[in-house]
C-alpha cells in the first residue's frame, strides 16, 4: 500500500482499538440531524468521522490528526476549520471507510442502511450453507461490505471485489485489509476479468432513478432495476454448479407491478435456475417519490433475490 492507504488502514485499526462506533443513516436522516441548532461544527469524534461536520484541529489528539493528514483526507472548511473527506462506519464488528456526507461526487462511495440490510441477507443465506474454499465475487463492491462479510462466514474462501469506480476499489481494499480478508480487486463494468466457476456471487447495485445519472446511485431503466438485472445476468453466466447469486436491491412498484421481479423470474427460467424473491422492506426512501421519475410509482421496496444453479 502507498502512504495514504496505509494511513487509512492504521486509522481503522486505531479507531477499532478505541471502540469507535457509528451507524450511518440515510442521507435524508443525516441532513435532518446536522441541520439542528448547535450542529454547525463537530463536538466529538463521531461528529468528525460519522456526521461529517467541520472541526477545529484541537478537537482531535495528535495520533488521529497525523493519520488523517497522512491519508490526505482533511479539507479546508473555512473559518479555521477542517473537514474529513471520509466517514467511518461500524457494521457487524468491523469498521468501513467510505465517502463523507453529502455523497454527491461522481465517484462517491456510498454506505448506509442498504449496507446493513445487505449484510443481514448474506448472513441469513450463508448461515444455511457456504462450502469451504468457495470462490466469492462481490460485483459492484462499493466499500466491500458483501465480500468482506461473506468471507467471514465461509472458511478458506477466495474473494474477488469488482467495481467500475477506482475509489471504491481503493476503499474496499483497505476495508478488507482491516477486516483481515485477502481480496483481489478487479476494475471494470462487467465480469470479463473474472474466471468462471463462481460459487457465490454477491451484488448490491444502485436502484434509484437518479436524474443526475450518478453511477453509485442510478439504477437505469426498468424503473431503476436495469443495473440490477444486468449484474444478475452477468453473474449467472459464470456460476459453478450449485453456485448462487445473492442479489440485494430495490424495486419501484406501480399498481402492484414489480418489473424487476418478473425480469429476474424470466432470467431464472431461461437458465434453469432455482429462484426465490422476497421483499425485505416494503417502503424505503419515500422522499424519492417527490422526484419527477417517480410520478407513477407508489412505493419503493428493497428486495432479496437468490438465483441458484442446480
């Protein structure tokens, strides 16, 4: 690792030793919390690395400041204050570095409630069965949650993390190292750089119909389900016999119609795959319904789909 990456890894290790703990909420909740009176600047470490508030350097001790400086993540916030360009969040006993709030940059690395639900889905699936020595591929890995959580549940697994975003792969690599997980990182928009014979494919793709077409957020056509469907199609083509795809995503529902579910069912039928699908939460990100692309949508559900090759 280069010096900035090593510093971020050491930051995660130091924060874990100190018992740092922050749960990242939705952007809408985050915005409401930091808009409250008295939240103009950070008052503690969670404000700095969780709530992304500007802070005076004197708030943190020398060790943490040195690591943040060495990582190159401190930005001028004006009026003698600085701000961290990264957040650090807790998930299932591990710490993950990801982009600071607000996540508006084209290469932002998102982490939030979907990350926690995705991890729960993986845990539920792998508690039932995960073969030793499994080949795990986390497609569109983001901060690396899927591959890292799965690796902790499967003995002697080999892990590949893929993404189109170099910053995401950078953070995922650091997060994996902090979790003690060896992982290969592959940059690309498809799985051409990944060998066939995948035992466990994981995906938590973007599913919002984003007018800004931000890659980490925009799910494309099919009411935001196109990226999810494309990832599923790529993954099932490379599954080993008995291999599974665990897909966590969202589906926009209008008049009871779930176009993503129907498309995935068709994919499963075409490839003679076992298919299960369930809503994990029937109504999330309701604020999106105020946006023009959602004029006909009644609700946004988060769903889990499992496709298994016999």
